[in-house]
C-alpha cells in the first residue's frame, strides 16, 4: 500500500487558487524532494496532504486512511516538521519531549538522548524556555520531536531553512543514517538543491497548482546536460 495517495486536491485562499488538482502517489520508502517557487503552494500541499488544513476538493489518504478521519495508530506513524515551528513556548525542551513521549505508544528515548546530546541540547539550552531559544535551536528541537517516535512517514517543510552549515550537515546525516535506512518514506520541501541532491533520489515539482513533473533525479537529468538548478528554472518558468 502506498503511504500517500493524493487525488485531485484543490485549495484556494479567497480568490487565489493555490492547489488546482494535485495528484500525487508516493511509494513506500521513497525519499522525495518537493520543489517549487516561493508561493507555489508547497506548505499548503503538505498541510492538506496530512489533513492539517482542510482542502476544498479532492482527497488525501495516508497509509490507506482518509486524512479527514485519521486514527491514533496512523497518526503515530507520521512525523511532521512544519515550516514555522509550533512548539509550546512556555516549556523547556526536556519538558516538551516528556510531554510528547506520553502521547506516543512508540518512543525511541535512545534516539532522543543521542540527538539532544549531539544537537546542542546538553548544556543550558536543555532547560531554557523554548521562547528563549534561537530559530535554529527551535528547528532542531522540532526535528528531534518529529523523529522521536520512529515514524514510517516523515514530512518536512523546509527543515533546514534556519540551520547553520553544521546543523544542516548533522540533519542530513541523521536523515541518511537514522531515517532513510529504516525505509521510512520521506517528503521534504527545500530550496537548497545541493542538500536535496545528497539525500533525495526523487523530486517532484509543484507549479501552477499541480505536480507538473516528478521522477528519479538521475532519469530527469539524464542526457540533458542540465543541473538540477537549470531544471528547476526550466520547469518553474
Ligand atoms: N492562511 C493563508 N491565507 C491566505 N493566503 C495564504 C495562506 N497560506 C498561504 N497562502 C497563500 O498561498 C500561496 C502558497 O503559499 P505556501 O506557503 O503554500 O507556498 P510555498 O510554496 O510553501 O512558499 P515558500 O517556498 O515561500 O515557503 C501564497 O501565495 C500564500 O500567500
């Protein structure tokens, strides 16, 4: 069963048609980079796909279940990192993770401890109020939270946007060794094409409210003498 099946998804904000019939079928274990210009609708698509935002028409199914009626078990199989972190500002990182641990039937405390240690939450940042953390620290915490329950589907909306180069490298390393190797299906939007080329084998382009092109990076670029950046410019004209 495909973990994500999106059919004819539409979403408008007022008179602005953002999603105009998105069809997107994602096979298990795929690692897909979602590309598109600013404002193309990537965040809107990821939110509608997960049922976090109501769509106007069409459907999205995750692990065979309509996202309008996800059960707890299916929810527990999804990890999501939003573009703007939605953490509880008044808690500390440790309190936040303790709170989420209680909500999930499966929780990989070893992974959480390792990431906290390696990603800079071993010193004072551990017990600081989240509202006082930097943007990059909040993003790291948001990623740790999303990985902690070993989800089978991981959806990341520009996860590295506010990370420094070391943070980006650490994140990509974790994605490659800790996530992709477990056959997790990963969808992530990014504007950093070099990062995408390091981890994603597949890309999908959102343009004009539809997925206009998708496929393996190698096959899309093969024989064209184009870089991914050239392809991006061409497809999103
Ligand atoms: N809540 C909202 N109300 C009104 N318009 C919205 C809302 N959310 C998004 N939009 C509009 O929908 C369009 C798509 O926005 P979205 O954030 O999905 O794009 P994106 O591809 O993720 O962009 P970026 O690459 O800049 O993050 C934009 O024109 C945006 O202004």
